[in-house]
């Protein structure tokens, strides 16, 4: 089963400083048919205007992964972390028993374009923690590069869930394959470009819920950047 989630069907909000698209129900956007997919709870695509951002706010018991597409994002939290995230960086924050943080676009003239992902953890009440790792263009070019996993293998950031997140940069005509183990599920998100997944076309912003499939082949119809989730 490959169930498309078209970009234009996502929740959409526009403020003077933020434009955001919600793959799953989030904040004021509620759709009971699109609450989550397995343990994948949120994929938000955000465009933040210069010198604007999210003020200090709290989270609990959620694995939060941030993936930058363009620009920069300045992160501060009450664990003492203060970093700037750029394209190629993957940030993981385990909110655990509670964390406060802020996220701002530090540029005076350029927007920030990012994907923020929430994954439900398998354990609750753990001490909050933070991790940030850079994955070069070369590492993601023409392959599914593991960027987040339960055991932190292959240099990926570590999340408290039986899930694996891959990122890939594909030139037109280039393909990647993924064998989905029995009983596993997947989700494809097209950040940029156009791809074909087992004969089904997906444009930028589109996604796909995947179940009861074993062999998956993703081919770039146009230069593309994708995220791929292997889920329990």
C-alpha cells in the first residue's frame, strides 16, 4: 500500500513572520484522518522571515528532529546549548521530562526554510538531551544516508524509538532502493523536486504512507531532496 499525501492537502498557516505546512494535525490544524503515521507524529515545513522565530517554549516526551533546507536557525535551550543549524545539519532534541528552547532566524535579510519532525518516543520521562551532526552533500548524494536511528549507528543522531530516518539528494534519473522488512512501515517526504516511488509520482511537499510493501524504488524525475522514514 502506497497512500499519497499531496502537498496542497496539508494544513497551511501564514503569519507575518512564518509560513507553515503541516503533514499531520498540529496546533489549530486538525484532521482526524491525518493525526500521525505509526510513531511519526509531525512533519512541519516552515519558512521563517529574517530576524524572526519561535520564542522560548516547552516540550515534553517527544523526539524532535530539525532538518535545514535553506538559511540558518539559531537554537538556545535551558540545557545550556546554543548553536546555529545550517543545511546538512541534523538536530535532535529529546524533550523527555521537559525542556525549554527557542529557535530564531539570525539573518537580517534571508529566510530560513526547514523541516521539523516529531517522533513519539518509546520511553517517557527520560532526562532531556541534545545532539547535532553534520551530513555533507557527498554523504547524501545518490544514496539513502541514515541520519537518525534508535542506536545511533553509522554516525546518525540517536532517538528513543524504533525508527530510522534517511536523507538523500538525487539527480534526475538517479534511483535509490530500500527493502522494507516484514511488518515494517515507511513514510516518504519529498522536500524538493520530483520523484517516482514504485510507479507513483510525488512532487515537492508530497508524502506517502507505505505499508505491506517489501521492495521500494525511488527515482528522481527532477533533481530532488527526500526524507525517508523506516518505522515499526
